[in-house]
C-alpha cells in the first residue's frame, strides 16, 4: 500500500474507504495465505489487504477533500474496533475471511461513514448490510477451498483510509490518498 498519494487535476478516479490492519496482522495473514493449497487462484498481495467500509467507484478527484473530511469525522466518532476471524468464505470471484465485529463498533463506523458519504452524494448504499471481511484470494473458477480461518486473535484496525484503486494489467493497486488514525487499541488477542 502506498501512503499519502496525491491526485492532480479533476480526473475521475476509483475510490473506496477501508480499514487498514496492523503490520503484524498482515504478516500473519500472508503466512496463512502461503499455507493454502496450490490452485488456480491469485493471492491478494499484502499491500492490498484491507477491510472495505464503503466502495465509491469512479469519482471526480475534486471530491477528495470532502470525502477525506467525512472519513475524519466518522473516525473521530468511532469506538474501539475489535474484530475476530470467524470463517473462510467464497463468492463467484473471491475468497475472503469473514470477521465477527465485537460490540458492532466496526459496523457503527461503516454505517456512519456510509450515511455521511450518501449525504455528500458520492455513495450509493448497498442492498445488503456491511459485512466485515478481508478478500484474500481472487479467481475465475471457485477453487472450493475450506481452510480454517487464520489465527489472528482479536484484531484492532489501526487506521481508516481513502484509497485510490489503480487498475493495472497485473491487477489493481491500492494507493492510500488519506489515512486517519483510529482508537489506539492494539492487536490484543494474539
């Protein structure tokens, strides 16, 4: 993940807001990914691992300042987020680790941020409720993996960030354009 990128002019850019994870948690996730059986899938690289709060899609770069402001306001009002890995799950194109959200603090942050972004006119609510998850593999055909979830203990995300998703022939690269610190809880369980 690149830090504090800048975007010039008023071009359209793909944006999303997400929770970032502490380095030791990312290290253990990468070890867990490496232990998955070989298959026809692509591991999500360490620098792209995050927990999405709101996907904004293609937006004019001129909206970045307002989006940053709403992320900062939502983060200021958030409680300490503690997540626990619950299970591995596959959809049509990705494999993910699904988390339990202790006390719903992550869900409260996501709801607050999504409402703020919707009022700003840059976010269209999804039909399903927010699910704290981390995409760990991508594929064209489901590999039907069934690993136990990674042993991470209780995880407290370190920051929330606005990301720019840059599409490349080798896959998307996620670049942090603005990050804000969250409650200083640490990885308390492991």
